[in-house]
């Protein structure tokens, strides 16, 4: 049993690198599928990043994301894939290809859960502008990431870097100094909270069966998560909104009931683990990092 699309999307939200930074960034522009954001309070020459996120229909709708930003004469590249599970700060040496062109710059990728990040000289930019796909060539298979319209995103990124920062009231600056940024909840708890938002909407807007115990159980679980999620709630809802909404079809009613009961009965960590495992295709011991 696989989660139906809207709840699967809710789970995937936790794996987007943009979400982890959303509480500290503000949107600048969307350019042909690339979201350009500016880091609030960053006074450097390169305060902005560009992000392209998509679901791969050839890979069971797994979430993929490419994040790019400049840092002086350096270029930062982050790749995120829902099927990865790297240790925090895990060093990964894997060659980079742009389309069929090998990039001979030696670098070590740093893993962290669903992401790999690396820094390159900004001489990589012309190759990225000419490419359509970023490829990491692992020993047991390739991990490829689509970068359509990279040039349009890059132009918007440069406009964002060049734009003056928005002024903030002195009181807000003082509050920001006095109150450090809240700790980011774990991916599992974010995923559970996102699914809870989806469940609440389905129960409110869709013709699905539910008992008083189930409705109360969903609200109780969400109330327990809400205090730690409050700083991130708006951004989680924004990501879900961008992905769209549809009620579960009649033939998925048993799936909806099973997921709702798991959400109520399991801890957020156990629920997220169960749903992620449920949604994964069966993999052999020799499975590629990205089928």
C-alpha cells in the first residue's frame, strides 16, 4: 500500500532543503521553475540561493531538489534525493558529470540525510548554464538531477544578489539579536506534522468516513506537535500549497483510514519511518543509490 498523492507529498516536504532554511529566507522571484530566495540579514555579496524541486515520475515520484548559490569566487551546489540516507557530515567522493561532460574539479561531497553538498570554483557556472542534467556517477549506478532553464534561474539569482536588502525596524533587529533562531525539528517530526496538516484538510474538505475518536486523535497529535512547529508552520503549509491538493479517491479510502490510524497511534518518529518504508520500492542489496 502506497500513500495517495497528497499525503505522499506531505511526507516529501520534510526532505526539501529549502524548508530547512525557509524560516531564515524570504522569496525574491520564481524564474521558470527556479525559486530564488534571499537570506534575511545577510549583508554579504551573495545572500541568495536558487532551488529547483520536482518529483521524478520514473522513480515512484521521489522528490528531487537542486540548490545553487554563489559565495564570492566559489559556487555551492546541493543535491537532495528522497531515497538517500547519508550520515551527518559523511564524506562522499563521487565524480560529477554535466550531461555527458565530466567535471574534472576534485572535490569531496558532504552528506547529511537526504542531501549531498559540495563547493566548486565559480568557473563551473558556464558548464551549468549549458547543461540540462547534473549526474553523480556512483560505483553502483548514476544519480541524475534535472536542471531545466538553469540560465533563467541564474539570471534571477544575480538580480537577487545585486538587490539592496530590505530595511528592518530597529526593534525587530534587537529582537532577532535577543532571541536566537529556534532549533529545527527533526525530519521525522516535520514529516508527521505535514501529514497531520494534510489529514486535517482531508477531514474538513473531503467526503471520507471518520469517527469522533479519529478526528479527536488527529487534533490531539497536532496539538502536541504545534508548539515546536509554530516557527515553521507557515513555511510547511506554503510548501504543501505549492504541491496542490486532491481528495483521496474512493478506492483509496482503506489507505486513508490506515494512515490516519497510524498517525494517531504511533509516535511521530515511528509514523514517519513506517510511511517512508511503505512508500519505498523494494530494493535489492545491490540497488543503485538512485534507480
